[in-house]
């Protein structure tokens, strides 16, 4: 999985059939039938009914979360011709269970939204994907001004990923209430580039901060306003928010991390999110429910958001397995080769994956309130397997 600083167990319940229960009382009734035929329980009771798809999916969440010692999970599936499915398991904190309305940080899946926004702005003529940084931003040490927006979006810019700076997170979290600007992050934690622009691939959160700065310059508005006006409001995604720039209503799952590096997860909810969310910004600060995330994935990759030409650019293979804000090889990595695109992410106490299965027009979202990536991908893989079996 590509880093952010930015994976089936089936159970069954034995049930006593209604005929068997009725034969417990009165006993004389069953005895009278026994002389002329097989005992009524054996005659009437058949094999247990197979689980419904919903039951099977819920079993996956419960069993896999338990098997991998996960904290809490919310998942959503959109299947053509069927009602959306949302399942939850585990807890937010204490005895507070995860619900379908629980919000989670989507971490690096934020990049999917930001890349789509850049493509939309290009459609509107407000920017060009091959515009250079020098056309939009001032100069920064260690940032080549000839880098293009496209190179930032597909991680071929060579710009240093600030989360790899040895002092970055200690500095950012030293004062968790501090509001960081993208410019401060680029100035403080960006070292020499990995390579010259276009000469390689290296995942870079810094690149998406630079894209965010360009979006602000091109639109004259906050990134949150540009996202809400163009995408979230028209799609009625009422449970999707941009942290720090927007108030977060509703219940955000408590994030759990191993703060003491002792193998024990700690509830990180008492630590203000301002510093971490503002530092990650357009690289990882969106918050949503699983259903909203799945609906976004289907709308985007299903062709309802961008023009065919723009979507083709987003999904164009450049040799790295990554398009514009989109992992093109999720299926190869996690879904037994089933063609799928999307993104995964991991932040401070949250993990996320969004996958769209081309051949099935199925959208899958899995959100967790810890960084148990093995558990998250195990759940996502098992959900995809169950769905492909169902629609086959």
C-alpha cells in the first residue's frame, strides 16, 4: 500500500426449526405421526437456509474484525439493482458502537477528491494540467518551478514528501492546536527532490499540498467551498466534510493509535486535530461516512462527475500503476485480480480504502478507526469476494 503520512471468515448460527420446536409439545402429536411415517422433525426439517447477502457481509465484518483484533469498522457497498448496504462492527470508544452515521477520517483517499477537482477546474478553463508551478505559486526551496500540475497529481514531480522528514510529525504535533498553512509545511519540511520532474515515481503528499494551493489561486475560494459547490452538494453527500476548513457535525469515531509504541492502542480523541489535519490538508483531511465515500466512488469512476476525456486522463496508466489521484492496481494488489481502481489511506488513528470494480459497477468503501491495515484490507477483499460471488 502507498503510504500516507499517506486488508473471510464466514460464521453460521445453528437454528432449531419451527417444526422441531412444535414437536416438543404436545408430544402425543408427534408420536401419532411416527407410526405411519418418518418422525415429523426429520420429515419437515430441511437444511438451514443459506445466509442472505446482507448476513454474509455482516458476518465478514464481525468475524474479520475479531480475527484481526480491529477496533471499529464501517463499510458500504453499492451494487447495481440493489439497495445500498452499510454494515458496522466494533466500537468507537468504551461501549459506544460504530454506527452507519459515524464519521471517519479518509486520510489519503482525500487525493481522489482533489485530483477530480483539479480535472473539473481544467474542464472549466480555470487551470491547465500542464501548467507549471511558476504560473501559479511563488518559489520554494527544493521545489522545481517547472513541475506541472499533472506531475503533482500522478506523483512524478520528484518533490520531497514532507512526511518523510525526520522532524515533521514531532514538530507538527508538538502543538496539536496549531493551524499550519501549506506554505509553512513546504517551507519547513521539504528537502532535496528525489529526481528531476517526470524522471520517476515517488508518492508525495507535498505534491497534493501544492495542488491545493493552486486550486485556491485558481478559484479564489477555499478548497472546501470548491469541493462542496461542485461535488458534495450536487451529489447530496451530506456526510462529507473538509476538516479544519469546515465544522464537523455528528459523531467522529475516536481514533486509536499506539502512541506509546508498546503494542497497546491509545484513544487519541483528546488530542486536538487542528495541527495534523491542517498539515495534511489536501493530502488527507477529508472526513466522511462509509456510504458517502462509496457513493462518491461510484459517481466519479462511473462517469457522473467528469467528462469522458477527463476521466480517461485520471485513469491513464503511466507505468507506475497510479493515475491522477487514483491507484490503478488495487485489484491486483488486494482483490485477486478483479479490475478495481480507487485509493487507500492511513492517518493518525484512521485507515480507509475506496474501490470501484469496473466490470461490476460496484463501489466499496471500508473505514476503520485504527491503523490496522491488515484487518482493513482483509475486510475489503472478503467483501469484494462475496459481491463477485453474488453477482456472478
